[in-house]
């Protein structure tokens, strides 16, 4: 048994005060997906986790950091064993030990410790290590039989994507399930009520831990989680970690790409990725590519296969070479080529015309303004000019007035114009027959290009 018979039931400390904040979600880190990270299992969410071990827990294990690491790694295996059913992978990207002293005040008040830990994460830890969620492990006996606490609906938020967990049992699975529970709160889940069901006597989000520890989320938890994804859009979980960021030992078959692995698509029975040998976590010997517009079923697409179609009159198609997974560089028709039935001339792969620019600013009923509107560009002050030199507006010469501020009409004889630098006529726009706007001047198209 994981608790004494006379001991109060172990419980989660989440109350209404830990529920959703009205503050907008703040991304913990600005991550950009690389081609490696756009993987075959992008339907999974990926939580990049940091575990912080406080001084009391270091002391409890006689400063044996390797023993604590082993315990954390075993916990992580249980965490992933459970979260796979929600299509979530948890990757350990850091362990921090407070060997000499705690960096916050850790007390038996679970709530105070939670808020202090969140503030420290936002001000200190995030600047040192990119991650999505942090959990603080402590050996301090948290009051009122509480063994864990976390904010609800807080994943990806800088101060609130945290939890505090008491290392209350020698049984790894028991403490691991507590971490699963608290991270469940971070993912929008509330405690299970009597109407919730997971097909077992007790479910993960029940407020009291059972013996043996539960291993499944309930139907209520699933619905809470889906609502969280819809309403909070925790984008930090969309990008899986680089294998060089993961600090736990590689485990082939856990569906997480780790050091020493070329691929990891889960167990051989569950693997759905044809390029990967699930038993060895190596790519098959015949694999030519994994990703790319010119890659299909781990092989290069045949030469001549179109990989980027024509987007407009000024664009050209691109074709696979048969030797690479990447589509060749985007190429266009030459600048100055007539486009859109001679309404414009090509410029950097587009066909800029004033009609489209008016649509963009004022909607589909907008038309290009009359000549009298463009005469205002001769003023050379306020919003009306052709260009700026040393931040000084330069008035348009008569022949250049259609290369300054853009004018449109949504009602007859009413000149409208967009503000700011974006409201100038786009470079390359046709200003007269065989002439285009370049640097605020209407010049011959052959001279321009």
C-alpha cells in the first residue's frame, strides 16, 4: 500500500483560485518549425518539459543525483505511457537540481510555492532553456494531505505553465501519475466528477489518488482537453523538440526522436511510418528522403513532377529533379513582362496593379481614384508625396502623381486613401502605358528593368 491506513487520502490541491486566468496566453518561447520537426507524427502534441528538483529532495536522496535522474526517467516513461492515449508526447529537455539551496521559498503551502515557482520560471528558467512546461519536485510534506498542485488551462503561459509535486511515495508509478494529473490541469482538465468514466475504478483526474494508481483519462478529461485546444490554442505544443534537446536516455519505440536514433515511430505493431525500421529506430537502407515536396513514400519523386504550380501571370512552375527531396527555387517571368491582359507588368513574380491594391485596402467594391485625387500628391506634405529623402516628403512631379499615395473610391467622387508607408502605390505598378512606378517615379518600363 502506498499510504498508511490511518493516513488521510492523498489529494490534488487544485481549487478555483488555480483555474483559468483571463490573461491572454503568452508563448513561453518563440519556436520555428524546421523541416526535421515537421515529422510523420505531427498529429501529436509535444510538451517540452523541465523538471526542477528542490534542495529537500536532493537531501532526501543523499545528494545522489544519478539516483534522482534514474527515478525521473522512470517517471517519464509512465507519463508517456499514459499520455499516448491523448496523442501527446512529453520530452524531457532539462533537469535542474537545487543542490546547494532552493532558488525560491519552498514551503508546505502548496499554493504559495506554486506561484513563487511560476514567477521564477518566467524570470529565470525560460531565459536559459526553451521549454513549454516545468514541474517542481519537492520532498517537503505539503499541508492538508496535498501531493500536487497546478494551474488549470495554462500550458504555454510563462508564469502559469507549472506544477508542484511532492515526492511522497517510493513507488515511481504513484508519483508519476501525480505528475500526469497536474500536467492534466495545465492542459485544461478539471477534476473528475461522479459522471466521468474511463473504464476503470478510478481515473487520472479524480481528486484523490487511488491504489493502484490510475492509468487512464476519463471521457470528461478528453472533452476538457479538446476544449482547451480549441479555446486556448497552445501553439508551443505543436512543435516537437530537436533530438539534441532531449536529456533522457533514448528509448527505441517510445515515438520520440532522441539522440542516436534516425527515427522513432513507436512499437513495430503501431508504427505507421514506412521509412523507419521500428525495431532498430534506423531508416531503412533503401530510403532516399523523408520530407520535402519532391519526396513520396521515402523516395524522390520522378524528374519532371510538378512541385510548385503557377500562382499568377508572372509565375513559372517548378519541377522535381529526381535527385532531391526539395522543390527547386521559385522562379518567375522577367520583370516588365505584360500581365493581366496588359493591365500591369510583372515585378518580382507578381503583377501589381492599383485595382488590386484598392481591393486589399477597401474591399471588393473599391475602384482606383480619379486623376483629380492623385493631384494631391503634388503637395509634398502630410500624407501626400512621392517619396521621402531623409524623412522629408518630396512632392510628386506632374508626371509622377500616380506613383505616390494610392487613391481609391468606394463612393463616386470621394477620394479615399490608406495611411502609412503601406498606403503608397506599390513598386512596379503600371502608372501609364509602358511605364511603371519605381522609387516614386513613373519611368519607362524598359529603363526600369
